[in-house]
């Protein structure tokens, strides 16, 4: 049987903590095994998302919510999670990319907004 790395998805969502334990290996931990400071950063980042009015996605200029800054902060957190858990697969849902790509609903493919974080980046 092949061994698979535990997988975590760094993603902001309503009623979330800023991450999802994405497979059985990760779910066995119960919570993400990182320090309290990083868990608090994830929660605060997710709280910013929850405070965002969903209609902000319709604002083409990004004046209602700064998706680019939000996504940059999330990427920084995802990289910190990868450094803390180098033997985990860390996926990041890029909210700015989602906001931008959703403007063209005929060609929108949600999976294009998620990518793996590596220690090299």
C-alpha cells in the first residue's frame, strides 16, 4: 500500500478556521498540528473573509474588499504552514484568483484557483 502525505487545504470559508483537513491522514490529527500563533493567524485571516459582504465578488474594481491583499496574506500563511509541516501536502485556495476568474462564468473552472505550496517557493 502506498503511503500518502496528510493533506491540508488553506482556504477561507464561512464558519471555518481557515483550513480544511483534506484527507483521512490529516483528519486523524483532529486539528492542524501547528503552533497556536499560526492557528490564530489562520483564524484571524478567515474572520476577515467572513466579514466580507458576498456582493463584493460582483465589484469589478475590488473597492468593496481587497481580494488581492487578502490572497497575499493567505499565501504567506500557507507558506508558513508548509514550513511548519514540510511532510504534509499543503494546498492553497487563492481567493483573488477566484474573484478574478469568476468574472467569466462560461469558462470558470474552480480548480484553477487552488495550487500546492512547496518549500521552494
